[in-house]
């Protein structure tokens, strides 16, 4: 996630994301053929050979790209893995929001209070994640197209968001993990918190995962 103009020396946010998560192309302004080619490269990297699974994931990637193009999301990735012998999926998204202050504590307190007043989340907490003060929220909602790689709409989707002020900048990163696999929630919750703890600001060529 990039801060400032796009140059090889631009300051960027770097997150350590497990290799089981595959970055999703979000070139929503390009022609459909170009975007589809990028999505097919993701499927090739996953080594999928089952035609039905490839088709389902292809439709999911397209629905995800279209839905996220309407918001502030600037990076997303998904996983399709086996946990305890059963298939499990999750989607990770990252957005960048202005805070109006470089004071991390003030940004966290303000965001936490605003989220509590909104009343949309089942839980809102302020906590320390390594060196980072953060706001964490949890909410459940019905899935919509682009939420789940299975294509199931209406299933209960649980998502957790972590809002992290970016050190030295008047921005905050919002990292959200969502999954319809509620039986695997503890695994995904711990994973998201580890990803949030890894946040760094570096002066390097922009990347989303490493």
C-alpha cells in the first residue's frame, strides 16, 4: 500500500501475509479481457486442475473485483485451504483512510468511539498490537456476491477489522478478514492479529505482501 506519489522510492506500508493467501487483481478500470487474464494467472499459481473449482473461483474473483472497486480497498487476497481435513476459505482486504492527525492514540480513541456510536459491530475493542495501538471490531452479516469463493449468498459471514494508524502519517490502515467458515474462526482471528502486528512503513518499491 503506497503513501505518496508512485515512484521507486515511495514510502509504502508492508504487511507480512502467509503464502496461502493469493493476491487478487483489482484492475477494475481495465478491459474485461485484461482483468480476466490476471485472474487466470492467480488460478494457475494455485495449481487448480478441477474445472468446476476453477470456474467457481473465477466467478468469485470477478465478483470480488467489481464489488471492491466501489470502495476504498486498495489490496485484497484470499485463501482456499484445508483445515482439519475440511475446506476453508477467507478473504483479506486492506484499505487506507485519512485520520486528520498523526497522533496514533488520538486516532484510535476517535475511531473506536465513532464505531461504538455507529452500533453496527458486535464488539469494538482498543488494544495494543506489538508497537501499534489499534481498534478491532467483529461483525456478522449475510454474505453477498464476492464474499465467498463458494459463491454461496446469504450464508452467515463473520468479519474482523483492525484499524491501525500509520506511524508518522495522517492515515490509518484498515485490515479486514472475512470468512463463512465459522468453525475456523479462532485460526483466522489469530492470523489477522499477527498480520496487523507486522505492519511497517518502508521506503521501497510498493508491495502488498511479501
